[in-house]
């Protein structure tokens, strides 16, 4: 376990060390797990761009809107699919429909045409609505719901609870582990997504953070810095140190959130994956 942990964490430490090292040290391969000629110029270069802050705001907005929508629609789909055949006769048909969407995809062109025809192209909704129902999360949640004691559901129905009350006051409070798990999945998915930003956004000011970082990595140009101070600062950075700073900044928020959800993560994954 220690060896596997090191395999996961050492590359990230190496990237962080490169981002805090000078151009000469990074280019000559002197950096391993500790910065050489410590400098924060790469971060000043990345964070000093207004486009970076604007794309960060777009991604934060995407996460703030997209994750609650993912959770809501996942719960609304998983609850009826977790019922038995005698309670929900059409359950099998809907379950096969859900599985079909996991195995087959219409392709990029039909997806783009659908987004365009619905009028959400070049808006934040183009980044949220196409993936509003994560089917894998639905499977996890419905299997978690099936593990809950049937006696609780029967007692709630005897007391006069309906399905909405049952979902809100019985199922959701008992499902914090799996809800934390799918929250983590949705947050990571929205935060790391970059391809949909390239496809659905016509102008760079609407790019999410990962799409913006990718364009910088590909089109990084130090000749257009302008002022002498900026050129002097750029002498201590390079494409490699700037790319490392971007990777580290893009990973940092998820690294900060994960420890708080990790205790729920394993429990939600194990219980939600049991089939019976």
C-alpha cells in the first residue's frame, strides 16, 4: 500500500517541484522532488492573466450549478428504478434503457447538432445539460437504495408518507455515503472537463478552466509579453515550468476537497456496488 501510495503522490510532488523551480533548473533536469532555485514566477505568469481568472469563474459556476443538477436528477431516476417489479411494472424497460445509454453513444456530430438546435450553444448550459444525468452514478445510487431496510419504507408508508416524503426524509438522510461519493465524481468530472468547452464554446471568454489551460499549453508564446518587466520575469520561466504550474493549479481544488469526502467514498462505493 505504501508503494502504491508513493506511485500516486510522487508524480504530483515532482510536478509541484518543477513549477516552483527556475527555467534553467527545470530545463537541465536538476529537479526531482524538491524545487531548485525556488521561484514563483510561473504562478505569477499564469495567475496574472485576466483570462485565467475569468475561466476559473466559469468553471466555479459550472461546478456550482452542474453538481446540484447531477445530484437531483440522479436521485429522481435512482429512486423509482430501485423499486421491485410489482411496485414499478415498467422498471425493467427503463433499466435497459439506462444500460443502453452506457453502452452506445450517438456520436459527436449528433450531440453538437442537438446542443445547437436547443439554443444553448456558447452558454454555460452547454457544459451542464448534455451530461446532466450521469448513468454510472444512477447505478450506484439505485443499488445503494436497494440495501436499505424495507421495514423503514413500510413503516413510513403506514404513517402516511408518500414517495416524495419517502425520498426526502428516509432515503436521502440514510444515503450520505453514496451521495458524498457521487458528489465527488460529479465535481471531479465538471472540474476536469475540457473537450466540451472546445466544442460548444465559440469564444475564449466562455472557456472553462481546463479548456483555457489546454490552449495556453498549446499556444504558449513568450514573445508577446510586452513590457520589459514581463520579459525579464519570463527569463526565469519556461513552457515546462508554466505547464507544471497549470497542472498543479488545476489539481489543487480537488486535492483539497477529497480528504473531506474520502471517509464516505469507500463506503458508498462498496455498498452501492452490491448486486442482489
